[in-house]
């Protein structure tokens, strides 16, 4: 429905008319259009799915958090062993 609405407006039908026909706020339509223009191959992902770039960012953030936890553990361990050597 969203993709079809965007394509109708891009073909020349006024956005206000399409929004009225679908009984949606015209601002919602412009959000749809923006998403379509940014990711025309998969503009309306949902149900927990992300665009490829967004999924990669999410995975990288998780990896950074994991590495930060490991780094913190190693700092504590090295401090513990340094005390026992004195």
C-alpha cells in the first residue's frame, strides 16, 4: 500500500489527493516518500527487520560493547595479579 501510494504521487497524482483517498495524514505520506527515496529496493522494512546497513551497525555496536566488557575484565585481572606480585 505505501509503496503503491508513493509511486502514484511520483507519477503525477497530487500527494494530498492520495493521502485523502487512503485516509492518512499527508505528513505520513511524505515520510513514506522519504523512506522510498532513501531505500527504493526495500523501503518499508518491519517486524524486527532492518536495512542491511542498519543491521551491520547494530552488530558492530554489540561487538564494541562486548570488547569493552572484555577490556574492563582484563584491566581488573591485571590489577589483581599486580597486587599479588608485590
